[in-house]
């Protein structure tokens, strides 16, 4: 009886130990689930790296575009500054050129007037006494001479010792001798108005200069300085980069004052305006026409220079 009880106790202890061991051992994870979790983690890392590189590339590209834009802005500003400086130098050069030409013409007019006066004195001799007056003036390329006899035995004299020319072979007109000549009634009318407008142009007040030139044309549509006034109206538009109205103003010089010395320069500036308006074929045609119609002039030389520059740009 004792042996059976001991055996039963041993069996019970063994069963309890087995049950205790099963309760304390943890369950093993599923390998498939472990692999899926690992793949998900790795995929998340890859996506994060790709996203970071794309953003970095986009940021670098954006910075490069901004740098190029700043460089282009700087170049445009520099080109505009150079263009403004070139225009100012061009205006000063042409003004000085016309001033010198007018001084030479004034001296020639004075010599011509003195010669005419000497001839009148010889013709009258001592019988009855007389006088002859020679006056030479040029305005816009025209000239006039008058002779008159008057009793009293006065000596012959030449009046108007300086002529004035509204349009020379250059592109600008100097106002230096605008106040020196008043012999011609046509030239005298409105001369002060033209001079005031031209002074405003030389000072760089283009808006007021344009308005003054327009008033001159209204008051003196057939005045000796009308071609020049029309030309400078176009110039005031051009320096302000208003190329369309500038073109129309220069074209009006060609159409309305065909015999003016300003026509070659006006035609040259029509070609410039066409080029600035991106009308390249028309600009080339006009510039070639200037060279063909007015060979040897400053307008032709400038047209040839601009043609060469346009060809160089297209290469």
C-alpha cells in the first residue's frame, strides 16, 4: 500500500512538472511574418532616400535658375546703361558736328555778302549815289540773296553776317547759330520757338522738347525749321524706347519734307526702329536703301555699320 501511494505521488509530480514547463516556454514567431516586416522596413528606407534626393535635385536646379536670372538681369541693366551712354555721346557728337558746319557756312555767307556789296558799289559809281545790300542766309539747306538800291550815297554793306542751317549732313542740329540769323522773314518767324525747343532737347528734357517742337509745327507748318522739328520729335520718342511712334515721326520727315537734308538721317532711324521692333527683314531693306540712295554720307556709313552688326548677331 505504501509503494502504490509513493508511485502515485511520483506520477503526480511528473505531470505537474510537465504542465509547468509547457506554461513557461514562449511561442515561436512565424518566419513569414518576420520576413514581411523586414521587407516593409527596408522599402520605407528606400522611399525616404529617393524622396530626399529628388527634393535636393529640385532645390539645386531652382538655385541655378535663379542665379542665371540674376546674371541676365545684370547684363540687361548693363546693356541699357551702355545704350543710354551711346545715345548721349551720339547726340553730342552730331550737335558738335552741325555747329562746326554752320560756323563755316556763316563765314562763307559773310564773305558772299561782302562781295555782293562791293559789286553794288562799283555799279553805282558817283552818279546819284546808291547802296547795295547783300544778305546770305541758309535755313534747312536753302539760301537767299537780296539787293536793293537806296539814295543817299551810302556805302554797300553785307548784312546777316552768319547764316543758319537747320539740317546738316549729320544727325543733329546745333542751336549755337539759331539766334545769329534773322535776315529771312520765313526763318525769323518761329526761330525763337525752335531754339527754345532745341535747348530743351540738349538738356535732356525730351518730353517738353517734343511738346515744344509739336507747337512749332502747328504754328509754322511751312517754316524753315519744320523738317528738323519733325525729326527731333522722332528722336525724343527713340531715346525713350518708344520705337513705334518714333518710326512714324521719322517716316513723316521722309514723306512730308522729301527735299530736306534730314531725309537720309530720318530713313536711317526708320531702319533702327524697324530693328528694335523685331521687324528684321524690313530693317535690312531700309538700311540697304539708305546706302544705295545716299552713298558717302554719314547716314550710309552708319547704315553699313548696323548691317554688319545684324549679320554678326545672326551667325
